[in-house]
C-alpha cells in the first residue's frame, strides 16, 4: 500500500512541478515577501469630490447604496459625467434633488455624429444652453470624438474641427468646464511586442489594440486636443487621465505652462504616479492649483489605492489591477494643503453648483 501511495504522490508532485514550470506571464502574480511599514487607507483624509464619476442609470436608479459607499470613502460629492441630455438629464437631476440633494452634480453630453450638417451646430448649442439651464454644471466629451465620430459626409471628425468651435465657446460663456477624454494610452497604437509596457492588457483585452494609423496616429489626436484648448482660452478644460502624459510629467508640465486653461484629472492613471513618487510629488506641488481628483469607474474597493498613493509615504504596495500595472506603488506623501486642493478646492473653483459647506477651509 505504501508503495502505491508513494507512487501516486510522486505523480502528483511531478504534475505540480510541470504546471509551475509552464506558468504563463498572465498567471504569474507572486506575493511579495517584503515586510515594510504601512497599511491600507480606506477613507480619504479630507472630504473629496470625484470629478470623474459615472452612474449610467441615474434617471431611475436607487442611489442609496451608492451614497452609503461614498460615505465610507469620505466622498462628499460625485460628478456624474454620464448625465446625457434633454429629458434623460432632467430625470436624473430630479432623482438627485429629491433623494440626495447636494451629493451629486451632473455634466451633460453631446452626440457629435453628423457635425457640419445644416442647422446641426445651432441645434447642439441650443440644447447645451437648455441643459445648463436645467442644472447641468459641465460638459463631458467622450473619446469617440477624434476616434469614431463622423461628420455629415462620413469623414472622421477632428477634435479641433472649427465647426465645433461654438460649443467650446458657449461653455466658456456659460462658465462651465469641459471634461474631455481624448484617445487612449499611446501603447495601444504601438507595436504589440515584448517592448510594449501594456502587453498584458492588450493580450487579455485585444480589442484595445490599434494599428499605428487607426484611425490616425496617436500624436495627431492629442495635438488636435491641445489645439482646441489653445484656441478657446476663455473655457476651462479638464483633461481626463492627465491627458495620457502621467508617464511623462516633464512633457505634461510643459503643456501646463503653455495652456493655462488646461486642468488635469487623475482618473485611471494612479499607477503611473505611484511608481515615481518623488518626481510626481514635485509635479503635484508645482501644479497644485490645477490637478483634480477623479477615479473614473465606480469601483469603491479601488479608491484606497488612490488614497494611499496620495496621502502616505508607504513603500512597495500592490496596485489593484495587474493588467494596468505589474509594478508596485509608492506613496507621494502630499502636504495637507496640496491634498485639499486635489481633493476638493480645485473642483470648487471651476465647477459651478457644488455645495461648499461640505468642506473645510
């Protein structure tokens, strides 16, 4: 019996060894043996405004569970960028005002398809004015502008197309910011090889991969966005995801200096900041008046990574999505005054309609 048992154990052991030797990079996710001081931060040090929130069912949604989760995080206000327009926007605003006044504000949206057709721009500007009159406090522009939207002739609609100028000018006139997401991370356009830092993301999510000219080079889309910012100096723009330059803060700093009406949000790029804590801290201190907190997707369990990177001086702690970052995070240990600006003061400055009584001086 012992011989048979020993043989079975040897077979099992050989199978386990074979499996471990054949382990793929996608599955390889070792637990660190490093023991250093520090712990998770489950609640932000100060009440904060999430300027990059999404609640897609707000017209009929029971918001009580969302607000309960917001309270655990110390989120005072969520900016719902998915406010839509017209009747749908009004329904969402009524839901918020009736059930949780002051906890949510909404940005409206524009469908850019068919731009350039007769009467198109007049209709869009009229609806924008009406949406703001009803209670929208900003305009959210999705990445479809520059990537997928077509004009009335079926041609790609550039972000800086002059036919769209009245929209950006109207936002400046009305005193509302434009939060815009343009393109995606540059590696999505780069070669899919061992040098691509987003290899794991593209391997597991192949639909995100683009050819170098799909639909145009990455640099062209980004330059179109910057051209539009420069042209409309009286309008405040919040560049989502730090404009995809969180991995090149030197370049981003040059753009901040050149484009004073450009603010940046930190949604979905905290992994870039957490691997360069000293340089990122210098950047946050220098541009502390123009950086806003935003998370993007509504996943309450992911917010503590943001808090820990911004608030702590912890070393070598994990990120929450391996496919975004296979490296460890480090805390920036930002000064309290900088934290307050990132968490709420900068949003209070450029987003109208926020309840300032929820925040300390």
